[in-house]
């Protein structure tokens, strides 16, 4: 399911990190870093808020922002998360979400996680301050996880 997932597995020196643990980190992490390549220019990295939905991370940003323009121009990115001694990197292709039902589900999950309400109209989300954001879904293709204590790391490809 979307939003918060229970973490039923754990990490140890003899046990590899399992995907549910990484999904739990993606669900719990309060801030995510997104990096997108803007054509021929240097890599652009910015913090964003994101939620885990449908096997990937979903985020919103203004279409006029640098990250929004980069995601529209080259729909691929990496997202970094850090929560409770585990770092996770999610790499994947990006699609702009315009389906009304998907946008409404995103708004529900986002508001539950961040207490930041939004409304949906005209293929975008709208915030109380009048700002508008496009929603992007990053379909997880490769996920890396690193655990600090005891140190272990792993990678999954989807």
C-alpha cells in the first residue's frame, strides 16, 4: 500500500537489507534530495519532500523551478534518503503525473506524511499559499541501501 509501510525485516551483519526496509526508509524519511541532469550543464541537486507510492517516490515541484525544468527535459533522476542509520538511493525514470485520481491519492498521502494540504486541479496540485506544483513519479529501477550499524549494503534492480 501507499504511505506508511510496516518494517518487518531488520539488518544485521549476516542479513542483507531487504526491499521492505528500504521502502520503510523511503516512507519515513522527512526530506529527500533529488538530482537531475540539466542537459549539458552540471548536475543539479535539491532537497524535496517525497512520498512512496506505487513502487516509487513521488514528489511535487514548480514547473518553473530548475528541478522541474530538468525533470521535464530529461526524465531521469536519483533520490537520496537518510533515516535512522540507513541511507537509501533510488534511481529511475520520471513521469509527470496528470491523472486526476493519481494526483488526489498523492495529495492524500503527502498531506498525511507532511501535514501540508493541497488541492488538485488542472493537472497539478495547488497549495494554500496559491503556489502550484507538478507531480512527478520516479519509478524505482535501482535501489541502493547502506546501513551504518552493523555496516552492510545492498542493491536491487527492478
